[in-house]
C-alpha cells in the first residue's frame, strides 16, 4: 500500500471531468493530502450544463469539496460544455468552433468563473485546441508537484480530458527541462462509480476492477497492467461504516443534481487505485526520427489517440490515431534518438499500437559502431527491456530486428535511467473472507447497514425533491 506521508507540503492538482468525479478518483485521499499540509486544487473540465443549470453544479461542487476540506479559492472551472457518450460529436473531435447542445460557442461557468475568463478577461472559443491549451496553461501556471487525472473511462468527457491532459503534459514536459512531477491516472467508473457494490461486507475490501461492457482489454486503458497499480489507503473518516459519519458519503450528498448517492456502496472502498505515468522519460526532451512513418508520436506522452471518442458504453473504441506506422518496404525499422544531454540508460519501453498484429521478438540498440541485441518481455502492448547498461550515451538507435506479422506500428517509446517495472502487487489478493468477525460485531454491522439503507433512501428522496423544485423554479 502506498504511503502518502512522504508527500508532505506538496502542490497537488486533481483534474476531474464532472462535478462529483473528485469523489470517484480522490475523495478518500484529499483529507490525507490536506493533513500533510499539501496545497490541493481541483480542476473541473466541464460546467455540467447538459441536464441542469450550471449554477447548481458549481454550488454543489463547492459544498462537496468544503466537506473534504478544499476551499472555494482552490477550485478551477475550465467551463467547457457537458456531453453524453451517446451524442454524435464532441469538442475533442472539432478543431474549429464547436457548438454545445445548449448553443454555447464559448467557455462559461457560473458568475463568469471559467479559468480562461478569470486569467485573460475573455471566454475561450470551444474546440479541441483551446481545451488542450487551457489545460496546458493552467498546469504551467501552477507547476504542481503531483497531478491526478481521470483516465480512459467509457464516458466521452472522461476520454476527452484524459487524452487532452496527456497531450498538454507532453508539450509542457518537452519545454521544461527540470519539471518531473508525479502523474497519477485514475479510473472513475470501473473502480468507483460503476465498480463492485462491496461496501456491505463485514470487512471493507480493497478496490477491484469491474470491466465495462464494451472494453475487450484487461483494463480500460490497454497499456496498463493491474499488477502495477498504485494503491493508496483511504482516510479513516472515509472508511466509516455508518454513512452519516463517513466523510466521502457526506461529500457526495452535496451533489443533489446527480445520482451519485445511489452508487455509495460502489464508490466507498478501502483504497484508491492509480497508474503512474512517468515524467522522467528521457525521450520526452529528445529528438526522435524514424526510418519511415511519422516519428513525432513516439515521444508525445500519449499511448494512443482516437478520432471518435463517442459511444463508449455501446461500442468498442477504435485506437486509430497517434501511432508511427512503418512502411511495408522499410527493411530497417529504426528509431534514431538524440538526447539533450548524456545519460545512463537502464530500461527501455516500446509501446505497440493496439491494432498492430505484430509480435516483436528481438531488438537491437546501436551506439556508434557498437550493436547489442536484447530479448524483450511483453506486458500487454508494451515491450520492456530492463537489462540495459548504457553509460553516458548521447545518441543511439533502436532497431526492431525480428518480429512476426506485418504493418509494424508503435505509439510511444520510453527510456529511463532507473528500472521502472516494479510489479508491486502481483500477489495481492482479497483475504477479507478469511478474517474472523465475532457474532456480536456481525449483528452490529448489519444494524448499521440498515441505517445506511435508510439514509440512502432519504437522500434519494431529498435529491428528487430538490431537482423538481429547481426545475420548477428555473421555469418561472
């Protein structure tokens, strides 16, 4: 289990697609960060205006974060429109002016609190480029030590933020030589909102991954390995079995316009799960060229990209962008790398595109006239070489010597001075069923669960009344 105590007095930014996703991806660890004197800021990419007045989503998020200990001054709203996965278009798929369902062409938030307006005194045109630029601009302005962002869930807004965040980070890391923050990506659906409903057990269990219907990989992001996840223990107040005393539940109760209270038994877990994106990749600031294909995709901090991010809850995603495709007549299959300064290299990772049917068997690394062959270990769509010992190299060539299949295509290459592959949790299993619980404690817990059921029922009723009142009030 990862210990948050080492993250003391750090600047933290948490990127959320919607007002309530702060609970899905970090609700139980925000109080710990604040207790460790971290400066925690929350960024919402959308204004939540699809189904209701954005004013309500704004107020609800402020009130929810107040429960977790985050002040209003530490909340940013990018102000881009809300969307549904079953719509036919999204701002991420538009490089020109994009018009929202409500007819908006510019960013907006309650009382003009969208980030671009507060910074530059004008609203930003809604499109993919500006969305990425606002994320880039905010990160560069804050330069946090730790960044947490939603990952590739089925929802289009989640996908847009995840991909745009990675694009912005790639640009920023290439520009700033000494900036290597800790970047953690988190799923809001399979491990939380749409996770297993396992709260009502005698022992609160560790988070498991509940794969969404139209995902055909181990995880939503095909390049992740569950064994390499980072587990962070939830704060004690977010693990209390009586929901009225549970800080996470009291925070989600503030979101009256949403149905998140219905998902309390899925959201509340003993831990939060993250996947680290390494920012000390030496190639992010290197010059990379290839014997064929577009080489710029190999060091842009993005494992994949899509031309269509919609219908994630009904269709399999097609990872059709962001890859370097080698020509069929290319006999070299070489990647030429010129580092910014001389480095020692211990590990190299090569990421293959999901739709590539190749299987790489052997890779060579050429430094000057010296050529060394290496066998590779495959982890999903990533090939790892961690028995490298290159000292003080400035330029080198990675050559794909032997592979089975055709149409070789790669999406990213990483090189590190230290070995990154840890497989920290390969043997972790849920042993909660083996822990004995006294009969008296079982009876007490069952009584608490009855109170919890009643609490959720009353919250749902209150939220429905609030939504009806708001709807009627907005019409008058």
